[in-house]
């Protein structure tokens, strides 16, 4: 068995198409197909369902793929450690970031880029669930996500900042004279919220439940930009992270009211797979990232991940 055969299997599982997998590996389709057929012959099992196109992996194929990905990661780690010892860190760091944290990710990426100028950086906007899935599948090196709301099995976490919440409303509207608003009051308004596949929305729904409320939003979006700009519409109010205002500012004619009773906050931070030894790039990212304060919210340097049973 050759490393390339495992790389071909990994590419086929990702692309779900023989031609695209061959292109991703920079080989011809016959070369890729022949190498995978040889792998099946060496193992004595069918790995790929063909009809004649790719139909998926067999149960045995899924087992081999999982082991192959672990071996490919170990090989990549070996190469990275050799390169680090010889020339310093290089390569590409893949970072997944939840949409609500994207504008603040620069606090993490800037010191890393300064410390590791030879490393290229790929930053992807992903949901918290997608980040965990891709970390487990070795498709990400690190993630920036919520740390204290939903279970985070099998990762090492480092807190970066605390997220708090505000209501965005028209400055010339009925709430224009207020300086804050309770969650109970906000539940009665026409709200624009993020979609339910995003953990920020699940956090907000949970806060409303804690005060015995269940709002029915009049508008939902998976875009942070839409969340902010739709607060410009008369009669529409958005609930958003107060920390993003540090970067976006307020839309024209919009006012931000802190949400209180309770004054809720959630911790956002870095996660990497709990692996010893840690991959060099992920290890360096965790070292260079420093907790910061946003809008006077102080982040504690100590943190315990939520348990899987939470």
C-alpha cells in the first residue's frame, strides 16, 4: 500500500466523483481508478460502490477511510515537524469560524500571521456543528466557536472573548428613547434573528426560554450583514452580538440597546483536536492567540469545556 492510494481514497470521499478526485490529486482518472482498484485487491475487500460511477463507500471502505485519514494526518505532521526544525513553520492553516465571530477573528489571525509569515491561512465561515465535523474529519486545523453552550467532545479549547447581546432598533422608533431593554420585553417585538441551524440563534432561544418567553421572529437570515441592515426597517428589530459593533458600527438611523435581565454572555474561543503531539500549526495558533476584551467584557483565562452530557 502506498500513501498516494490513501490520498486518492480521501479525495474520492470528499469529491464523490472520480474525475474531480483525480483533478484534486493532479493525476489522470485512470491512474486514480487503477490505484484504488489495487488497494482493494491488496486488502481483499470492496471499498467503493460503483455503478459504474461512484455511489459511495462500502462499510469496509468507511473503516479504511477513517484509518487512512489518521495516517495522512500523522504523515503531514511528520513533514511539518521536519520542515519546522529545518526552516521554521510553513504550510497552510485551515481555520473554521462561526459567522458571528468572523469580524473578530482578526484578533487571532493577525498575531499568528506576524509570528508565522511563511504560513498561508485559509479562513472559512462555518456553523459550530460543521467546525466539529471537519475537525474530526481532519479537514480543519482549528476552529473558532462557542465554548460554553453545547458539548465539545475531543477538543482542547482556549477562550478568546465574551459575546454579549443587544437589540438593534430604529433610533426614531418607539424604543428610541430607551437605554436598555429586557429579554422579556424584546420577546414581544417583531424580531429579525439568525436561522435555527446557527448556534447563536439557539443561544438566544435558550435565553428567551430562561425568562419564560418564546418569540416568533418575523424574519430569519443566515447572514450577519442582513441581521444588521434589516434593523433599519421601521418596525423590525434585530438581536445581535454587541462585539461586532466594534467593527461594523451602527447602520444609519439605528440604535443599539443592551439586553438585560439577564445580562447574558457566551464565551467564544479556539478549539483544536485533542491530539498528542499537537500538529505544529495548530499548536502555534493556540500559542499566539491571546484573550482580549471587547466592549469592556473581560474574558477569564481559565475555562472548562462543557461535558458531552450537557
